């Protein structure tokens, strides 16, 4: 049996106001909106004050004061379109990367104070190493997180590291903060990050930075597979070459 929608009057009124302002070719006064939407002016005023405070509505001085749609809805639409456009660019590159390396590819970002994977592409291998998307990554066990943080300012690095605790997942996990800082320095110098059985025994990962149009590291693209694939120098060089080419292609297409 389908759940019936629960009507919340305040929410419905707010949505009706936003839709009315979107569809209107000119600003509306409080009285005009009150008559059109059948909302008492006192209630309407309180809602409009909140919407204006969050920039969903812009107030044009009167008399009488008039209202038009604000900046926030357009910012949200733009952000959604940009995210969709990025996915359309990133996904094919990741799929090509999996075909060339025969490993699972992941795209990592730093978002809301957390490192996380937002995209993943599986290879044709019989067994893929899967990661959970949109789940926090630990800096000391993730190649993608390491390479993003390594390419931030000294202040940003210190601020992030001062607010975390390091957990040991395997015998190879770095759980000493000074050692981790040295690892980040090495990561930036060589240009790529590594997970050398630090999250799971027998599994390795390599990631490289993705820079935006202003030269800021905004993301990382990486691959994950069995550690033996990284122990072979020729295969290691091939994986690294493929990653740098994938990052460069994403940068050229996005920025």
C-alpha cells in the first residue's frame, strides 16, 4: 500500500510562493501575492522574511515593497547543472581508465569537510574492489584523500589534520601524525598518492590530483586493485601514466 503524501501547510505555501514568483514576469506586492495565493498577509509576510533572508526572494523597496525571485534558486540550478555536466565528462574518462588498467576507478573530492568518492567505474576483471560512494574517507588509508590534501595550502592541511584522529586498519597503516605529514610531503613532490595495503591487506590504490582552471586541486582520480599489480615496476609505470593522462583529459574538458 502506497503511503499518502502528508500535507504541511507552511511548506506548501512556501513552494507556492516560489513557483508564483518564478512564473511571474514582474515583481509582486505582498497584497497581490496574498490575493493570488490566498495566504493571509501576516503569514505571508513571515514567510517572505525568511525567504528573503535565505536569498530565495529579493525585496524591491516601495512603496509598496515588491518581491521577485532571488539569487539562491538560480545558484542551486547552476550547481546541479555543473554537477551533471561534470559527471558526463568524468564518467567516460573513468571507464576508459578501467579498460586500460583493468582496475576499479574512483573519483574523490573534498566536500563538507570530508573526503569521499563521488564516482566509480568497474573494470572487466572477474573481481572488482568496490568502494562506498559518499562515505567519509580516512586520510591515512586513501590515496585520493592523501593527494588532495597534499596539494592544499599549509594552513588548510594543518587545520584539517588538527581535527582528526588516525586509526590503524592494517599493519601498514600510518597512525603517527608526523609520519603522515612526511607522507603528504612525499605525495606532493612525486605527484601521486598511494594506499599500500593501508586500508585492506592485499589491496593497493594509486591516485593523482585533478586541478581546476585556477590551479587548485579540487579532486583526485585513482584506481584500486590487488597489490601485486603495483609491485611490478612495468605495470606500476603503466598505471601511473594512465592516471596522469586521465586527469589531464578531465582538466581539459572541464576547465
